[in-house]
């Protein structure tokens, strides 16, 4: 004897929001924008490159957070992955002001974030302190 289980989701609405949306379901025509976030260092781009290569889908945004100017390296990553440069946001934290102050890192990153975007964050690069600060920002966002 076989047992079947089925789930019927009716379009019940509350404040013009359907029940499936209230439950967190997303449909193909209702997909949230995605941005892949990487902390990178000028010396070691491999973790960022591998993470983007695995997670990136055409139409996604890319955000790179670094403590040094990495424009040349990001141009190379953009070329290798065939990602348009307008889809890349580069946030450079200056040592004197941002990098070593937990609170300032948060204040620098928060204006770049949007509520309608899903963020996929890679904490493998950069310093431990920077990774912890970025993790805190995204967890509290």
C-alpha cells in the first residue's frame, strides 16, 4: 500500500501578500536579486575567485570589500568570469579610518546594502578582524 502526501497552497492573501510569500516561498517570476560579497586581499585572490565561480549566475551583482586598492585585480576577475564591470561594487576601507574600527566598518558598509537583495557572503579573505566585522554587519542587517 502506497501513501501519498501532497501540499496544496491556496492563494490566500493578507494585506495583498499571498500565503506562499508569507511562508517564504519564492517563485521563478518572483526571484530576489542576489549579490555575492567577498572580502579580498591583494595578495590572495584565489578564495574570492573560486567562491564567485561557484556561486555566480548571470544577472547577479558582485561586491568586493578590501583594505587596499584592488582595482587591477578586480578587472582581472571581471574579465575571467565575464562579469560586466557595472555589476561590481568595490569598497575600499582605508587603514587610517575604517579598517581597524569595528563600528566604522559597519558605517561604511551599511549604505551600500539594500533590503530587496539577497547577499551571499564569503568571509574567507582579508584579516580575521575584518571578516568578523563584515559578518556582524550582515547578521544585523
